[in-house]
């Protein structure tokens, strides 16, 4: 079924990705249509209105999307992460209501990061305060992907003696959505900051209704995001490989195709190695996800770290192979170069991933 869904995405994107990137926006109606087809959070179980894809099949769908448009893939990551957070932490009623909405065309974004809490989410300052049958949310979030499109904001904050995620309709009084101007990459992903001032909501909007350990809450939500970003990087690498191969075959210099010059051929080999190793670590992590393996957390961090690094280096190599032909806004490798760099920052930067992996080594688990 992921092949059918990939076709739906390819038809929806057509030749528009470069134009969306330049304009910094994807038509919202198109996102709603893809959302209503269950494409944006395809792992939601069929019993809850979704497509019920395994992590592996959804990974291939995510890679196919990432190869076409990293902005759309970013929206997909946010929608999937919101759905996963609701599925894992929501009550039966919350799952039934909100997953039906997210598979019915409504859009969601996830907000952890704050001005003083980037890599260090333990510094989170947003507060969710009980007040009778309501809760009141105050805080400031930054760089929430897809928030400029979202109907629902999944906002993480301090709650009781722990933390919680609360479902905030984007039009609630006290919510201000401020779009990030001119991001380096994934320019049409709708990144926005959120100002939340005295936002009053029914207490039933707090997922699970109880407080959770902050680390548990963020790790579970971010695991989905890491998995999705990793597969998106596989897509970036596949797009770069295709573009570099086509150019190296068709462009001639010094009397022969570029690909027949050994130093250029080495670039192609490096790109293939990058794509293949990223694919294998992602497949392994998705199998761990589908098998509910104890190795899951490490496998997902490893996949994200390897795939993001490979994508950033691979996109740079692809620009090198195309040279001036790939050096303009609108070209697939120019876009990949900008998009891939951001993948080394989000869902746990390279350094934070390395610290997490090193911790496993020190614990003697890896
Ligand atoms: P900092 O935490 O200030 O880090 C700066 C640098 O220092 C980094 O290189 C970092 O790796 C390094 N560093 C920090 N601490 C350590 C340490 N202990 N040891 C070694 N190195 C360290 N947030 C959301 O909540 N939702 C989203 O949907 C979302 N989407 C995003 C999309 C994009 C394109 C971007 C750029 C960001 C997004 N973010 C999102 C925010 C993202 O999660 C943060 O940017 C990220 O966690 C890093 O935080 P920071 O930018 O504040 O960098």
C-alpha cells in the first residue's frame, strides 16, 4: 500500500516542489487533501481511521516524499509525530476524536523547543496550570514545523510535578502564531514560533489528563520524529544520486562524460554508499520499531544520526558533481543542500545524538 500512497504524493507534488520552496508555502488545500487520504500520518492504525502502515512501509513512503519535497516531508513528520503522541499518551476518547481529525484532513504541529530550551529540553518553561475544569497555558515556543498550517498544536509543558502535552486549537484566544521568515531550508514547511498567553482550554485537552516524567514524554514523541527525519534523509540522498548520475552521464568535459573521470566517479560511489548505508540503518530501526525491540531507542538515534550526516555530505557532493548546473535556487540539488543541513540540527542535533550514543557505550549496552 505504501507504493499507492507514494503515487498519490507524487501526483500531488508534480513539478511544484521548487516553486513551493521559492514561495515558502505549500497550498493548504493540498495538505488537507493529502491529510484526508491518510498520507501524512500513515502509521495510525486502521481501527483508529488511519492507513495502518508498518514503520518500514511508512519509512519508504517518507523517503519517497523526501526525495520530491523536504518541506512536504517535514509537514508529514510533524503530523505523524502529533498522531503518535496522541496514540501513545491519549485516553481512548482523545485517540478516537483527535486521530479521526488528523486522518480526516486537519493538520497538526508539535511544539517542544523554546528560546531557552533547544537541545536542553529539561529547561522547558511553558506551564500548563489546572484551574477548575480548565487548564491555562503560558509559554513561548520556537521553530515549530508546520505550525503555520496547523489546526492543532501539540504543546509540551510543565504540568503538576512532571510534564504533559496539551492539544491547543490554533485559533484559541491567547495563541499567536509567528511564521519564521526565510528559513535556510525546508522553506515551505511552515515553521513558526508560538506565543501562548493565558490560553484557557478544557482540562480534557491534556493528553492522558495526568502528568508524566518529562524525559519519557519527549523521548517517546521524538522517537517518531527521528525515525521520520531519517527516512526523509534517505529520500534526499536518492534525489541527489539520481540528479548526479544523470548529469555525470550526459555532461562531457575533456572529451568524455564527467562520470568517466575517476575523481567524479568517486563522488558517485560516495553518494551510493551514503544512500545505501542510510537506507540500511533506517530499515533496521524500522524493524526494531515494528518488532517493539528493546534496541529501539538506540536504533532510531543511530538511524537519524547516520542518515542526517550522510544526507548533508551527500547533498554537498551532488552539488559538486553538477557544479554551476546545480548552483541555482530551484535546482533539486541546491534545495537538497540547504534542506539536508537542517537535518543535522533537528530532532536532536549531531552532537546530542553522539552524546546519547556514547551514553549507551558507557552503559555497556551498545
Ligand atoms: P542549541 O541547543 O542552542 O545548540 C547550539 C549548538 O550547540 C548545536 O550544535 C548543539 O548540538 C550544540 N550543543 C548544545 N548542547 C550541547 C552539549 N551538551 N554538548 C555538545 N554540544 C551541544 N522544535 C520543535 O519543538 N518542534 C519542531 O517541529 C521543530 N522543527 C524544527 C525545524 C527546523 C528546520 C529547525 C532548525 C529547528 C526545529 N525545531 C523544532 C527546533 C530544534 O529542535 C532545535 O533547533 C534543536 O533542538 C537545537 O536547539 P537550538 O537550535 O536551540 O540549539
